[in-house]
């Protein structure tokens, strides 16, 4: 346990988002389920707010709290891979922990796009990444979870045990307990990756966006693509002007030729100013880590949408041209494929039929820029509202203080899914001990 005044407290209390400046009464680095149960009981009995931290990478900063207790899962990082391509992952593991264990065996779990991200928060919120069109969300590949509930009980959720709880964990956030271990389904990786970034300077943006939109219309499941506008950080040695990246990854281990042909189709349609290829999975997964180092001040917004027409392109390009500072960016994820074939009611995750998902992410070092940078992200999100298909992804949501919890939860999940989640919350956490999250209210 680390308390105020102890050596290492400043580091222990911090999370990735530098805007979040909380001072917990104690940070407890737990070793096992017994530790977790004891901390939950102490917080409950003394009426102290309780935060649960996995990787601590969430932009909303829910992994810390003022004058309360943090359960830090950072030591629960073991990853085990069995012969049936099942992967058991400790609740404090990061994406890099998982990739380091699975990639040498030619396998990957569908996770996110930043290697320092915690697996727990990512999965419980859904989990969009480079394998989403191929195999679905991280949550779609969650086979089982072991957790400690608000009463200290040890519960396992799977398709055969507490199946409704497993449904809630597949996108309902950390509302039902502290997950100590996740069991995932892994998938085969190509022996040599077929992955590339096509890079375009500002004069080429309109034609590149339109070509990318047309290219994505009929792609097979194994092709995942993300369109990104960024000002590259100095570490990338790519100049200081904003760039457009069309990034694509082909996942089929048995048919590299089709992936190469599809990439060549895009290359011919809009020849890039430069391109960078990658053949190593762990390198590809960590390629954008430099954009989100710990301590930057972050605020994000997101929405799903279906049509990338002239009106949407005008908003995207206008905002992308405005953005001249390092750290803030725009991602448009191409959805569909296996993600879209999961029935809407099979998980809490919303908007399965949406064609695209926009993430506007702000990250900057200077507190003096908080107001203007946050306003820029909010303004962009407001301009996209007329085009939204209604989806909100909790892992891409910053913290908005003062937002009504019922209204916020209903906006994400809709009424029917929220009713199911509330029923689960009342069963496993009726006192809302686990409320420092994208909360499912019980009242």
C-alpha cells in the first residue's frame, strides 16, 4: 500500500491522462483475489470511494480518485496460451503483455491499437482494433472472466456459468466487479505481415479521402483500415505539417496475395506521397505509442456514422486543416465485417451496423491549452452530430463532469440494453460500489 507522503506516491496516484489530478488516500497494489476482496470490504465498510486500475490508460481517468482507495491490478499481468488457442490474461495486463506472449506462437487476440493500453478496460468497454473486421471486438472474443464482486464473492462468467453476467462484461464496463482474469479466443497471424501506411500531404487529402471511401465499400473481412489525420511528433521525423495516413492491415494467414492486390488497388487509385510497410505484429501494434505518452492532457469524443459523402468530408477536412499542433488527431475506423455480423443484442456494444467510427482525440502537454484544445474536440463532435448513426464507444469518451449518469448510459446503450445492464448491476453491485467508471446507475 502507498499513501500520501510515501516514496513513489506521486507516480502511484497518476494515470495516463495528465488532466486527471487526483489524490487517493491509498493505492493498493494487489497480488491476488484475497487482496482485492479485502480492499473492497475496507472501502465499503468505511464508505470510501473505490477506483479500479488496470493499465491506467483510459482517457476518462477512472483509475484514480480523491480521498478514496485505488485497487491497482498492475502486478496481475500473467498471460498463458494453451494448445486450443485460448489465452488467459491477468486483469492488469497491457496489450504488449498479450502480444509478447501470443505473437511468437503465430497468434493474436483482437485488441486495440496502442500497446500500453490495459486489456481490462479495453475489453470491458468493447475493444476496437486491427482485427475488428476479421474477428470482432475484444469483447466478442472474450470466452470467460473471473471476478471479485462488491461483496467479495469470486464469480466466473462464461457461456455456461453466469451467462448473463458475461453478456454484461462484453461492453458494459467495469460495473459488476474487479476482473482478475480474462480468457480470450486467439486467432492465427500471417507469418509475415501485410500492413502499410500510405501517407499524403495536405494538397492530396480530398482525392485520398474519396478514393479510400470507395475502396472500403466492398472489402473482405481480413482487411482492416484506419484513416488518420495528425501532426506527426518529432520522434517520427516526418516534418511538422499535418499528414493524412491511410493505414491498412491484412489478417488472412493463408492468402497474402489478395491482401497485396487490395493494397495495390488503393495505391493505384491515389498514389501516396510516401509509404511505410511493417512485417512484425508487435511493431505494428506499438507504432502509434509515441502519440500518447503518459502525462499528456487528454480529452476525446467519438461517434459512429454511415456515409462519407461530400458534407462529411467537408467537416473532416476543415477540422483537419485547423489542427496544427502535435498530439491531437482524427481517426476514422472502417467497421463492418465480422463486427457487423454480431447480432445487436448479443452484447451491450452499440451500433453494429455502422460503417465508420470517428475518434477525435486531444492530447497536449500544457495546462494553459486545456480550454482551447477541449473546445476544439467538442466543436468537432458537435459538427458531426447531424451525420451520426447514434453509436458512442465508452473507451473513446472523455470525462464530462456534471453529466447525468442515466442520460449518459442511455445515450451509449439505448433503453433495452440499459435495462438488462441495470438488472445485472442490481444483482452484483446494488450499492454501486463500482461507480468510478462509465456508470450503470442503479437508482
